């Protein structure tokens, strides 16, 4: 049965490896659900859930600083609206294509369901590369992108946010463009600035939520993040606030990376060093090597594109938090982590561990949390931002942070309870996939064949 449905999906989506990977992982987990609920089979829930409700692809044309015409591809995938308006980020990166965005939109369906906030799944973005672009070019691109996207989104229909290459700066330009085109001030995007509709803690939420989730996992074994040595990859939004929260909770982070390589700082990326890293990445848009210029006791290792493994995962640490991008931890990396005695692997990025890598971690008793559970704090806080916008109010840092902690605990406990119910005790992957799927499948069933 698994191979039947998977080969059907494969045939219908050739040349979409990332999407097929995400689908395979979920389908494998939810087969026991179909055995208990044969009606999901006859209603073709799986066949329907892998088809985007709407896939929008558009041309983005803009003028660079030299007055030259530039052409990019823009997308918005409105994947599933069974439980709420489409919700999910925008990614600006040269690797963006339909396969990558479909995998992200698909993951988003289940992640959003797990938050407990009524949000459907969506994702979008462009193959635009923000690296090396001037401030003016970033603004011009965002305005051109929104020139088309504005026709397809609305605060009650589809609410985009940030992802790789889209942070507070881009959300500002996108929001300004939407407001001008539509002549309305609404919460059509999340991740807005504080003072114009944004929520406190949204910037921090994905990284903080990831570490709250890891702490919950460790508590099940009477342990805590305090005193743990942690490996973090990436140095963007998710990585920065994961490092911040680990530091606050008494752990030590010894690695960070970007696409040019990684640094190892055995003394820990402590508060002052993290502030340097944030300024380097968020304001000066620099490269990770500059960390070592500033702190010579740290070591920089350039990325090796041709390598069969990622050496950042061959460093000894108790906890590993991949926070850069998809498939950055393969089977060999997982074996290295296990060999070095890793206890926890928490996904901050979306699908950073390959299916083979996940199997190695789970088979060796590592506490592994899939991104759709452990990075859900970002979109959950986007949901809180939407709620505040609808209510016309804004909550304090403490209120939002408390809600975030409660949501992460609830996702953690739900994963464990559902995994148990389906005979997979301690398996957060099975728990997350099944719990997310059940919620959406029930809504699809209730709403008829559409
Ligand atoms: P940022 O753009 O802020 O940072 C991305 C980081 O990852 C950078 O250090 C970047 O390096 C590195 N990176 C990106 N692509 C690659 C690549 N192909 N190879 C190597 N390194 C790469 O993005 P975020 O921190 O927001 O996102 C990181 C991950 O977290 C993504 O998987 C995203 O989908 C996921 N996520 C983000 C959420 C959010 O709220 N922002 C919520 C949930 C998940 P460089 O600068 O050199 O490109
Ligand atoms: O992958 C993700 O969950 C995000 N990039 C955040 C999406 C959101 O709508 O806040």
C-alpha cells in the first residue's frame, strides 16, 4: 500500500525530489492511521492532501542599480485550507523551485495543525538571490514581487511571513507595497515590525521554541539543557535565537555556520559574541569567517561542496540543532553524531535530516524531533500576531512568551501521546505526522469532497 500510493505520487510529480522526500516521510508514518480509519482511504485524503489547492507562478521583473532589467520567478503555493487560511513563509534563495516550495508547503500543513491555531498550509518565494544586492535593489525586488502577489493574498485568505532570505527588512518592504496597492492596513503578513502591527517575540520565536521543545524532550529523561554542549548550524534568524535561548538556559554553543563554512568556538558563543554575530549577519550582511577575525580563539572551516558528509556534525556535543536548510544532515552525519554520543537532535530548519539520517538517529535511541514539531514556534507566534491584529491589540513580551512555551509543551506532549497510541512510544516523528494528519484529515472529511 505504501509503495502503491508513493509510486502514484512519484509518477505525478517527476523531478520533485524534495517534495517526494517530504511526502514519503509523512505517508510512511500515517499508514497505520489509514488502517484504523478506512474512510480516509475511500475519501482519498492522501491523494488530495499532496495536491496543492492552488499553485501560483509569476514573473517578477525589476530594474537593478545599473538600470538593467532583471527577471525572476515568483511563487505562492496555497496548499491546504481545511483548518484555516493559508499560512507560511516566503523564501528568497537561488535554489527555490516548485519542488522545494511544495515540500515546504506540505510540511507546513501538518506543522500548522500541530500549533492548535487554525491555520492552513502555504509557502512561497522566489529564486531571487539577496546576497550582494544593494538596499535599493532589495526594496525594488520586494515591490515588484508584491505587485503580483497582492492579487492572491488577504488577511483572511493567505498570510505570508519570512523564511530563508526574508526577514524583518523584506517584510517591511513587502508590507509597504501591499498597503499601497490595496489601500488597506491589515495583518496580511506576519513578522511585521513592532509599532506597525508586529508581535513581540515573533523574531525570537522559532529559535526559542526549538529550545523549549528540546528542554521538554530532555525532561522526559530527567535531564536538562543546562550544562550541555550544543552544535548549531546556520547563523540566520532561527540559529541566532536558538543560540540565545541555549545560553539563557545554561548550555554552551560551540558552532555556527553559513553557506561559506562553519566556525568552532570551544569557549562558547556567549552573549557578547552572539551580539557580534547578529550585527554581522543582520546589519552588515557579512560572512561567518569574520567571527574568527574578531575572536581569534575560534576556528573557521570553509565549506567543501563535494564532501560526502558535513563536518560540523562530526564535532562532539550532547545536542545538535540543524538550523540552516534542508538535507544538511545525511546518513553519514547521523552516524557521526551517534558515534560522538549525541543525546538530542532538534530540527530548527525544515527537513534538515534526510530520511536515512532520521532512521539512524531513531534506531540508536537519540531523541529526535522533526521540524514540523520543533520549529513550529515561529508560525505559532505568527498565529498569535494574526490574533492580535484581528483583536486590534498587542500583548506583552511575557504574555507572548508564555503562550509560546505553552504551545511548544502542548506539541511535545501531543507527539508523545499520539506516538504511544499508535504503538511507537518516544517516536516524535510518528507522533507529529499522525497528530497533524488526523486534524487535517478530519476537517477534510467534514467539509466534503472538494
Ligand atoms: P535565514 O535566511 O535567516 O538564515 C539561513 C541560514 O542558513 C544562513 O546562515 C544561511 O547561510 C544558511 N543557509 C541557507 N541556505 C543554505 C544552503 N543551501 N546551504 C548552506 N547554508 C545555507 O533563514 P532562517 O533562519 O529563517 O531559516 C533557516 C531554516 O529554518 C530554514 O530551513 C527555514 O525554512 C526554517 N524555518 C524558519 C522559520 C522562521 O521563522 N524564520 C520558522 C521555521 C522554520 P547564507 O547566509 O550563507 O545563505
Ligand atoms: O517554516 C516556517 O514555519 C516559517 N518559515 C514561518 C512561517 C510563518 O508563517 O510564520
